[in-house]
């Protein structure tokens, strides 16, 4: 059978784009290039624990199977039948489904949340192989029931840390969905093979979900098909996912807001980011120290609204479901909500955590052009 998937042109390895190898160990070890910094509060540098990781992809089957919660799988379609939805997104022109702040940005929003999961493999650019990226999605339950027909929901892509999974960020993802967003995260198959540049493959995982959004939604939640805006999206990433998200923000015009947690990208790539971006560092993170994240934030152009925040006492895993170990769950939830409600959904009155001083005493925040006037 001749595949009907629109083939993507081969991409340059991330090592060429960023000037570094694309393993997480090398990305974390690489010092930031010298650059005149935006004024930041002085911070102590935690020790940097050098940790390498063998990263690559896992080959999967060419099927797409959706399962909701504890329910069983639905009918699958070969990946060759998953057609590109790029350039024909009716949801982009529809009126937005109005997200609501509810009781406050740190509290769950007014929408009950539904979670769905799919088994999905995509073609690998420049290869006859496939790559399994089994995505998970959180969204307002009422959306799948056809509430507010004709309106569109804003989409946030979630990129997890190395050898992790989207489910390890379920608290943050469900919180954003309760505010009125659709949150979609692939399971990057880190560590299964050394044959590919994992950094580039991770970016392609996110791009593939956007390029084939209609088909993915049809299997995950048919009630959302045609109602999720794939042409103006947010991206949230942690650790290696932060490098992935920053790289996508630098090269994909569909990204309109980025939340970068305990990571970043090479300064040369950061300089290409033109969308509002908030970078967060942990004051007790031995793997990605404050200076590493600050170097990324400093490299973002002054004409791009961006911020740099440090959470005192936060370790490297203070952003996913282990946030309970650091007492940072409400801080991360409040800040992420403010970022995407303000810059993706355009909700007025949500920008408080983006304006120094941050409402949480543990957070030191500096900003350039944030929040919007």
C-alpha cells in the first residue's frame, strides 16, 4: 500500500542546529555561550552532577488505538491512513471556548477533566522504520460531549523529561485542562536505540501530532475533532522536554507561548525564539543549575516577551507529580496557568504570576516585556 501520510522533509540533526550533541547528558553539561545578560538577581550555583543518558527511539507498530481511562480500545487505523491536517484547520478560525480562572490560578478550574490514551507509531524521517509515541491527552470533559458547539479549544503540547512519560505530569496537565485547555503529550521513547538523533526525533514527535491533529483527535476523542486549534498552540517541557519545547518554539510558527522548566536550549537556538517564553529554574537543582537556565533566558531576544524565575529549594523533579516532595505544586500550577491563559487564550486578569514580584514568596522573577501592557 502506498502511504498517504504527507512525508516530512529530512531535518538537520539537533547537533547541527544547536551546536551540540543531542543526548541529554551533553545538553546539560554544555556551558552557555558568553552573552551580555539581562539583569538578574544574583544566585548561588548548586553543584552540577554530570549525568549522561543513552537516548534514542523505540520502534512501534503502525496502528493507532485509543483507550479512555479504564475503557477498552477502539478500532485502530494504520498509520499510513493518518493524513496530515496541516493547512486545513477550521478550528483556527472559530471563536475560542472561553477558559475561566475559577477560584484562582492555583486551584483547579471549573471544568471536570477527562484523560485518554492512544497507541500511536509515526514514520521516521529518512528511514523506513516507525517510532512509537503513544500520546496521552487531558481535556475538559464537557468538550467531548459537544458543549458549546462551534467554539475551539486551545492546545498545549507537553514534552516530558528523559525516560519519563506524560503521566508523570498528570497533576499539571489535569490542572491546565481544568482551566479549559486541551493538553496533549507524546511518550518519547528515550533509550531504546542509538541509531537516531533523539533530540531531533523528539521535536518531530511534537510536530507529527500537530500535522495530524484531526486524525489523532478522531481516535482519542471524536467529539473534539475540528474543535482544537492546531495553528496556535502552547508548549510546556521539563528537563530534556524543556530542550525539546524550546527547540520547537524556535522553529515552528504554530507555537505561540512556551513554558520551559529546568532546561532550555543552546543560546543560538534561544535567540530564534519569537514567542512569549517563561523559563523556570530550581534553586536546589543539581542537574540543570540556575546558571544553565539563566543562560537560555538571557539569549532570548529583548524584543520577545520572556521571563526567568527561580523557585527556592526546588529540585530537578519539582515540576511533575513529584512536586509534592518540594512543596511546589501550587507554584507550578499557578505559574503555568498564568502563562497560557495570558499568552495563548488571551484571558484578561490572569497575568499576576508573570509580573514581578511573583505572588509566591519562594519565587524570584525577572521579566522582559512581561506581562503584556
